[in-house]
């Protein structure tokens, strides 16, 4: 859920959404996840309608609730190609339970502009001038994907919801560093990784589908990541608590920062 209030104002409280832009482009053409942060993409398009692809890692509320309020796509001239994991049925109807009366006035079919919905599966594909690798990662409650995105010079891995401990304790008790996540993370310039829990919290909530911060740091070290961005903060984690977590790892071999709403990373 989004987090509101002065204690969360520094890091920001919207749910997951990351936009990627080519150096030569003036607006993002690839957006990963449609949490409530999706409404802020409008500030990146300069008021122009969005034209690009939206990758949904999975369909939980905190990664899809921004779709009805995607103001940059609330335009007859927009083009939105949505790729999403579906268990069965047509991809165009996968979001109907989220957007339909009586819970919302319209269904996805009522969105203005050109919207296309396609099934997402494991593998490598080209989209909006990026090379994307999609791998399934463990996360309770439906198929969940992590992504590795490259423009041929730089690379970013996005693993926002990842519960490896369901595969066993691994070498450190936080879950194994399994082949799928290592393929996504190995040698990337930036890794955005699930950091919802501390190690102690993970021990109390092993089946909630998320990672310990310590796991994310250890994974980044094992995979020779350039920079680790701790992502998907627990909604009760205040600014001060996030800052304290980052300080724990500031002298390690990998640069560790916290994801902050509105931040831009240039590669």
C-alpha cells in the first residue's frame, strides 16, 4: 500500500514504478510496473501522451493500482503496449478484476488511446529499443518476473518482489542465490532489488514473498553489481529507518543506496 505522512516524505510513499529513457529521447518509452507511482510519469513526458511499453512484473495491487490513474496515457493519442503475466484466458481481460464496476467505473477496454495487452513469459525480447531478459522469480500469489534491461552499453536489473527463502534457507538463511536471479543480476550496472524486510523481520514472515535487505546486498556482492538500489521498502519503514539501513552497508564492496521517489539515475 502507499505510505503517506511526514515520516515518509523524504523517500516517498508511492508504490512500484520505474521509467527508462534512452539518452537521445526526451521521454520514457519503457515503464516497469504500474503502482501508484505511475501517475508521476506525466512529469517525464512533458505533458505529451505516453507512447511505449509497460511491463508488469506481476498483478498484485501495489504494482497495478496506478493503471487507472496513468494520466500520461489518458489521451486519445497515447500508445500503451502492456505485457503482463497471465495464468489463463486472454491477456486483454487479465486486469478486469482490478478495473470494473462496482469497484471502478470502467474496464481496461474503456481506456482512451491505443492499448494492447500481450502475455509475458520467460525469455529475451526486444522492446522500445531495449534488450530485455525476463525470468520468473519466487513470489507468493501468482507468476512474478524480474527483468534485465540493456541498451547495449549499460544494464539494469529489476527484481522488485522476490521471496527466495521459499526455495530453502540458502547459505545465509535468507534463501538461495538461485540461477534465475543470478542471470538477471550478474554484472549489471544497477540492481533494483526487493528490500522489504530486515533479516529479523524475514524470520518472522518467511512466507510473505519478499527478501531481506541482507540478501539483496549479498546477491549484489556475489554478482559484481555496480550499484545496488534497495527497492520496495516496507510501507511502515520511515525515512529515518531507511537511512539507518543504508548506513549499515556504506563501507561494503558494493555501493548501496535507497530507492527514492523521483530520483534519476544516469548510466
